[in-house]
C-alpha cells in the first residue's frame, strides 16, 4: 500500500480527497508548516498532494523548502486557479502534475495511479542499476586480477630468461607511480593522466622489454659492446613486444585501454625526443606520453643496475649521463619532473637494492 500525504488547509477538502484515495494509506497536514515537519521527520511518503493556496506558507513556499531539503518525494499540486502562470511556476519548482478543483474522483485516481506507477518504475530502475553496478564492479575486479596474473606471468618469463630481475620490475613500477604523480602535479596541457591511466602505466612498466625474449642469448648476454649488426637485431625486441600483444588480443587491441597503453609504452620507450631513436624515429610529443615516461625510467634503472657486461653506476653518475642527454633523449617536462623526485628515486633503489 502506498502512502500519500494530503496538504490542505480545508479540512473538508482533505477528508474528501482522502475518501477518493481510499485504496492508499493517507496522511494529513493542515498547512505547509506541518507538512514540512512530517517530511523532515523521515516518515515514509510516496506522494504529496499539495494545495496551492494556504495561509502561513503557500504551496510554492512548501515546494521551495522541499527543494532545500533535497527532497525527492513527487508533488502533485491541487488548486482552484486556472492561471497558466501559476501552473508553470509550480512545474518549474518540481511539481509532477497540476490538478484543478473541484476534483473528479476518476480523474484524480487515474492521475495519482500514473504517478505511483512511475514511482514504482523508478524504484525498480534504481534497484536494477545497483545490481548492474555490483555486477560491473565484480567483473572489473576479475578483469584487473586477470591482468595482474598475466603481467606477473610475463615478468616471470623475463626473470627465467635472466633478462630482468624481480627487483627491476618493482623499481620500474615504483618509479612510474611517482613520476606520474609528479607529471599530474604540474597541471600542464598534454600531460594529464587520470587514475585509470596511471594504474595502467604502473602495471605495464615492467613489460617494456618483454620482446627481448625473442632476442638470442648470444646478443642479450654478450659481455662486450654490440656491433652494428647485433644492435639492429637487439632493436627488434620492440617490434616483438608489440606483436606479442597484438597476437594475444586477436586484432581487438584498441578496445582495451590497458593493452593500448602497453603497446604504446613498449613501442615507443626507445624513441628520442629529438627524433633519433627507434623504431619509428618519432620526435617530440608525437611520442606517446607513456613512452616518454618509460624512457627516462628505463635509462636510469639500466645505468644504476649491474649487468653481465657492466657494473652498476651510482645515482650521481647516472644523473650526470641523464643531464648530458636531456636535450636530445628526453622530454624536457618529464626530465624536470624526474629531477624533482630524486629523493623518492633513492628510496626506491634502496628498498630494491640488489643492483640487478
């Protein structure tokens, strides 16, 4: 049974209207003040029938106060006036219908029934939306977990091949998180990242060199400097990494933001800001932001990590090299952001300090 609040200063009219709506539970308020008190008390009300002409506080005043309370109870106005201006004002204040007196029992019940059905339909929609939101939330969590498992499997593959260590993965993720926050804090056009984009960058950072699984050990583990022919083979790891993701998503890559971000990062982190990098010779902001961010993280971590062909550099030595390449290799904005996070970088390296 629905609850209807009748607000009318005429006791006779209130009783008559209540009798017309006898299939519902009816409450009464003798004026606008009492009506507001009933609503404010939190009593359940499905619909308000509000007389427009009342002393102390008229119907317009009641509706204005209800709006201040952010009340969502539908209001139908009752009036013996045929002034179109008043009808428009009532509707502008949020009334769902406007009924003129004297009331016709059939018309009143029909119009009230329509509003009650709309109320029920709205409740059903809200309920179904909650179910849908929960379903989406659970599905999103499942997708994120699947992504995490896939990423961890790929990282483990790199570790098994002795291409990267777990500490390297942790460092790149941690540095990417801090660098993204530094970039966002600058609040510059073209450098905006939302929370989802930042998470995608953090998760994909350890995969930047996944294509190296396709490079022969004789080149990957060579102790000396690569000759030009070997370096050309090494550069193929970018292409291999991008192709692996394209193959794994069966041509639907760009329907998934995570995969799109991973492809951009893998495919562009060896590009140089002056256009002298590889594989496509991109320059400036034509290089995806993900690649510009990963470029400086990758170079710094490579310099400060021990490899079969070299010892690890100190932070100061690595930063000196970054300074030398700042105008050719790195995005100036990203470089400055990286400078601002040096204390965080040292903390990250210390927390994952195997030098591998």
